[in-house]
C-alpha cells in the first residue's frame, strides 16, 4: 500500500508543475484539510514561477504561453493529477514575483500521498516527501527525515489532526531563471 502511494506521488511530482522542460517554480506551499470520511480540500501554491534558460537561450515567452494555454486555461494539470477535482486555478503577483495557486477537492487522502495506518484514531498521519524530489523547508507537523540517505523524508502529524501544511523548495539555483512577471503584467493589460 505504501509503495503504491509513493509511486503515485512520484508521478504526481514529476508531472505536477514541471510544466515543460524550462518552466519551474522556486517554492511550493501545500495545504490540506481532511474530513472524517477521508475526503477533503487542498491548495498548492507555486511561489515565484520562472522560466529556466534552454541551452543559455531565454525561452520565457514560450514558457509563459505554455503556462497560460496548457495549465491555466487548459487541462494539463488535471490530466496529470486525476485524484484532484480542481475547483480553481489562478496566477497572481505577491512579494514582487509571479505565483500560481490550484485549489482542489479529493475523495480519499490516501490517494494523494498521505498514509494513516488502518485509519486508526490512535495512529499518526504521515506524508512521504521522498517521491516529490523537492527540498523540505517547513511544516506544521514534525519532519522526521534528514540529510542521510538511510533516513526517510516523512512528515508526521499527531492523531486527530485535520489540517496539514508544508513548504518545499523546488528550484534552489536561480541563476539561469528568468522571471515571468513582465509577461504576466503585459498579458493582464492586453486582456483587460
């Protein structure tokens, strides 16, 4: 069961917001609320969406078109995340960078990467970060992983927790990244 969930998370991470070979995000912030029946709501915030250079070429315009046409107005995110029922997608500026946010519902929290042993009220709820290929930054739970390869990158919350948040770094080297903020501002101006 755990391996099956880990594989699903790995696929989710690979497809979630890499978008294209050059479109990326600096950070992701995850928030989930789980109901008693295992269903719930979630939000993924993509902080500082950027375009990475392709062989030292700025491909920001192409990446911005992909972001708008395939992800915001298209269904690429939904196709890559079939366990999410997406209810909203948006782009916005915050702290001088372009951000994105996807809000969704789900039928069962164990289908989206959480694990709860036999759903016992006495067991903690866990999330395996290893399949995300992202760097852990912070959580409202307890991170029990570490830098050693033998340690499992897992977040654990106490039994009975219903709201979960954590933040990761996706791209830690920003020297070849180009901001999409100017293209977004132009797009907003043209579409008024």
